[in-house]
C-alpha cells in the first residue's frame, strides 16, 4: 500500500477561531473575552456601514476596561461620524473618568461641525457647569468646511452674555480667542460689564481683544 501524504492542517489567524468570528460578526465580537478581538471588531465597525454600530460601540465603551479597545471604539465612533455616533459620545462627557471624558470630547471634535454641533448645543443649557464648559470647548474647536465661523461665534457670544458661571464664560473667551472670532468683541465688552470686579475676566477680555486686533 502506497504512502499517502497527510493534508496540512488549515492555518489559523493569531486570534484563532474567535478572530474568524469577529470578521464575520463584529457586533457580536465586541463582547468577546479577548481584548484583541474586541479591538479588531471596533476597527472593523469604523470602516464599514453596520446598522446599530453606534449603539453597540457605546454600550461596549461603558464597560470597557482595556485602554486599547477604548481607543479603537472612540476612533470608530469619530470615523462613523453620524448624528447617532455623536449622540452616543455625549453621555461620556459626564463620566468621573477624566481620561474617558477628554477622549470622548476629542472624538466629537474630530467630527464634522454639522454632526457634532447639534449634539453639543443642548449642553449649553445644562445645569452642570462642567458640562457647559465641555460643550464650549467642543463647539469652539469645530470647523465647518465652508465657513470657519458658521454659528460658533454666535453660540459662544450667547454664553458670555448669559451664563451665570464665570468659569463657563472664561472658557468661551478662550475658545473664541483660539478660533479668531473678532465679531464677538461686543460680547466681550458685555462680559466685562457683567463681572466688573473679576481680575480673571478682565485679563481674559484684554488678552482676547489683543488677539483679535493683532496684538
């Protein structure tokens, strides 16, 4: 009887069968026990149109303890950049984890203005001053592809004219100065009148005036 060569066993990916499963169903793979598989699933969802991806990524982010998977999820949501993706990130601005709060804000800032702004604007009226500051910082960094000011100057001017918390107003001054929005000069004067004895306000207003007027 002649010798029969054995067939070679099929090669498996480093992730094994679970990795194959992740490629087939990234939504299910987000809950895999292997962090590498969860990270790969998040990456896949950021590069494909998968119904329900935004909600699934947000659910995973709530419980995720691996820094690499967190980063992959946040990157995926920023890349998906739909209104649902922006809305999914907003609740993380209220988390006690400062690193997660800042990362969620950065993901929002990477989205187009027309997507991120509607998610951030309601926070300007939130009872929590810290969330209002996050909204100000987020809105101040957004750039519309056709107009670098779009509604930003108006939104932040409203903050300076109406917000009762001086720290929120100072965040608005800083955002406007960094964005270069001299059309808000009148609102700066309003802010100075609202807090006439505050040295920080006086300094911030003077610095913004200087930046708008070229020093």
